[in-house]
C-alpha cells in the first residue's frame, strides 16, 4: 500500500515536471520528502521516469523514421516501375497520330 502511494507521488511529481508546472512539482516533492522518502531516492526515481520517457520517445521517433523510409522506398520502386513501362513502350512515329 505504501509503495503504491510513493509510486503515485513520483508519477504526480514527474507529470508536473513534464508539464512544467513548477508549483505542482514542488508540492509533490515536498509531500514525498515529508512522507520520509530520502531525497536521493526521489532523485533516482525522477531520473528513472525521465529515462523511460526518453526511451519511449526515441522508439516512437525511430518507428516514424522507419515508416518514412519504407514509404520512400515504396515510392521509389513505384516510380522505377512507371519509368520502365514508359521506356518499354514503342516510340510513336512522327507520321502516326
């Protein structure tokens, strides 16, 4: 039960930090320290949360880059196919038409 409260408080603190809500972040930090949490532990938990958020962000960005590269490769292949079809067609003679 106490661990859940600490986790909720850490999430509240890191959410406030992420929203750049200084007053809420300080309030959450003071609550954690008043509840008996060691400041070094709070710092470590904040660092862990930030690290997890950055990792998630990097994974999303990497996925977006990969999808973009796949779309470009697909468009390139489609473009190559269109060019090949164009060049495979017999040239129209000037008198035809």
